[in-house]
């Protein structure tokens, strides 16, 4: 079994994260580890996972995609 490319997904994620944070915030540097942790948590959980338009989802946000998927299935009662 070869381990070539095992880290490729994470390397891509961290590179993309640095680019997006640098573009939004203006810098990838933080004064404290706690400040970095709080910013990264908000960025990933609030913006990236809920509000950012995803190419793989047809340029919809994850919330819009989930709503469309539920509507297409007829499951309007699922939150």
C-alpha cells in the first residue's frame, strides 16, 4: 500500500483556508492562539459550512442545497 497523496486533501484545505482568510481578513496572523481558534471556528462553522456558495453544490450554499433537496424529495417537515 502506498501513502503517496494521503495528505493532499488536508494540504489543499489548509492552503485554501489561508487564501480565503487572508483575502477576507487582510492577514493570516493572529495575536493569540485563542483569537485564532475563535476566528477559525466562526469562519468554518458559520461562513464556510453554511453561507459560502459551493461549486460542488451547483453554486448554492449548503443550507440552500439542503432546502432544495428536501423540497425535491417532498420532506418539508425536516428542519
